[in-house]
C-alpha cells in the first residue's frame, strides 16, 4: 500500500515539476546544491527521505547531506560496532525536547558531572530507529536514479554522546571522543570504512564542530581523520571550525555554517567551500509570523531572507569558475522537528531559494517568488505538507516603519549592561524608534542575560501618559518574557512621583514564541523614567527593542 501511495505521489510530482531544460539554461550553476537533514535528533522512515529526494530532484537540488550521528541517536548500522544502533539508536523519550530536558546533566544533582549515563535504551523499550546498510544502499540508488548524491556525515569528535554511551572507551568525556588515543582512530577508521563502502559519493563529512574539550589537539586529530578518509578514496568535509579553530589542510572542504565572511578566507587559503550560513540557510527557524507556526529553534527566515544568502557576486563568479565555491545548502537540524509532516513543512518551499541561488538563475526575486507560490500550491495539491506561501503574513508590522514617541532620541543609562553580542545599536537602541523583527538576531532587539535596570532621561520634565515596552520570548534559545516590569516616574530633582508595575500574562509562560507589550498607563509630569524588568525563576535572556513613551 505504501508503495502504491508513493508511486501515485511520484507521477503527480513529475507532472508539477519544472522540466530539466530550464535548469540547463542557467549560468554559473554550483556543483553542490544541497539539503542537509538531521536524522539524529528525530528519526524519519525511509519513505519520508525518498519523498524529499523526489522533491529535491524535481527542483534542481542534487545533494542530500545526511547528518546520521549526534547526541540524540546513531542512525546507521555499523556491523563492527553493533551497540551503536543496539543502544545508541534508541532513547528513553520520543521527542528530542522531552529527552533533552530530562538528561541527567540538566538536573541540579548532576550538573558539572561529566560522566553521566545518557538516557538510551533498546529497540523494545526505546524510541528512535536506524537504517540498515541494505536500506541505505537502497536509498542511495533511489537517489542516484533521480540525480541526487547522498553524502553521509559521521560526527567527530564532539556531538558524540551516543557513541560514548555505546562504547565508553572511545570517550574523553560523556560527549566527545578522546583525541589522544589510537583506539579512537581505529574506531573511526572501522566506521568510516563501512560508511565509504555504502555511499559511493566522493565525500565524507566528519563534523568537527563545537568541540569543547582537548583544546589544541583538534588540528592534528582532524589531519589523522583526513588520512583515513583519503585512504578510502574520499574527500573530507568539515564544518567551519575546521578553518577558524584549526590550521586546516587545504584539501579539507569547509562547510561554512557561522559567519559567511569565513568563506572568503577559506577560499583564499585554497579550500573548497560549501555555503550554509545558519542565519540564512538553517530551516529550523520560523518561515512566517511565528505565532501559529510549528515551534522552531528560533529566528525568522522566510523565503525572501534565504534567497538573500550573502554570496558576494565577485566571489561567486570567480570561485565557481575555479571550483572553490563548491556549493550552497539548506540545513534542517531537527531538535524541534518531531514529525515527518513538520520536516516537510519546514523544508518546502524554502529549499527552492537555495536551488535558485545554486542554479545561478538570473530572474528577479519577484518572478522567483511568484513561481515559488505556484510550486508550493502544486505541492500542496498533491499532498506535500508545504507552507502556504501564497498566504504569508510576513514580517512583524511594527518593525516596518519607525515609531514616533516622546522619548525618541533621549539618553538611556544602563545600571545593568546589555550583552555585547546582542547590543543592537548600543546605548541608543531603546529610544531610536526602531522596533525588532520576528528575529532576535536582527540587531534591533537588545539582549540582557540579567534583569534590566535602566533610566531614560527625557531631557526635561514632560507630560507622560504611558510607557510601553515589548519583550520577546523564544523558548528554544532561552529567551523569556520578564515576570514583571516596573516603571518609576522621577522629577527633575530625582524625587519619585509614582511607580507602577506590569506582570507577565500567565498564559504566555509556556508560549514557544511571543512578542508581548508591557504597558504602564499613568499620567505624570516626569523627567526620568527608572525602568526595571525582572526575570522569572527560569532566568535566561531578556530581549527588549524600544521604550515607547507617550
Ligand atoms: C552546527 O550547526 N553545529 C554545524
């Protein structure tokens, strides 16, 4: 029955896909036009991957990068190390969110204890799954028939909780492999040999990101892994820590996931580069007004934003011709993607923007957008759970034009400093009339990793009727609404005329995403406004964009 549904789906998709000729008309196509799917944080059955392969093939994407291993589950059968899947593919909780929240190191008793037993289980009692080698071979040939190469990723040395749980002798601590032991490299050599035999792709990705231990050892460790990979006849891909944290061998291909400018430096040093800077290419983000969308990691990355992924045109022209800009990729990490339906929803139609740039098409954004709406409609018509692009709400309306108010341009004194990473426009941010977007990273929202304590100086005593502050909440990155906001109205001589308080609405405590105004109405003649915002017991971040005084 499943096969029949799949065949009907394929015929339907072939009818709605654009034809191959249009791809051939494009100039400056990138060799790698990819989608990365994280099958570790949540496991997706074979037919779900096949469906994404069909869609990719129909719209000019040609590389499926599978993030097969990570803390939350090892997803590929390795014959020499069966515990990787006997244990490491099955965890104690169905969703990543539940599992992560209860992990032992998240509790007070075990915080700081690096040697805990992660919560894995077995096939009878646990949640998850894995692909057998035969299944993966089948997927590889299914993809090949549709012009798609599958590139496997095996994380090293970090993001390896499941490896250490299965084979503690590989571990430096609960999360990272030991870079000093020969046995670690023997383990990796065995695993990669089996991987190379399953995937005919010319590349193997070995992670290399976000290692927090064994500082200084990683460059040599990555070179040892590189030798193994090259010995298997493959080229090694690493995340961009390979460049910024290590002096990497230029034969290593750099996948740029952080600062897009890193690409220029990598290419200058002779690396080939694949671009997937997270602020543009990560699909674990909201594609429309977050209220009403599936919970996401955070960020607002609609189709238009992804389309504008910065690929400097000179770099693009030069590097594609020299082969150094190998490609571009959308990535979906799946901490907040518990079902195949949400996976599909987050990918489509946004991955079309990556295809468009990778294909080097020259039509205008308006033309592309119109086409993408029709593609999303046709996908939905045949049962693909694509986002309804034609009914997009779009950016936060308040952010689209500046707001006029009595406090505009006035001086703010910070009794508690803002965080330097989220400083936005610095000291003028909260009275510059510019409101934040749906994205906490927009440098319009100012971030505080403490309670807020500021004084706004209106310059002279002025009639004030209300003070309104909007705060952001995004549970994923621990950005929370404040429990309370207090405003004290002070005279010229600093004497307090009145104080008022506004509390967080209780129903928003668990809201995955919220932008909530705290409005204090009190008619006063004041020069100074002393404003404090107190965090809830969860602590975390406070994000504020403007103090609107009327
Ligand atoms: C990554 O997002 N850590 C590559």
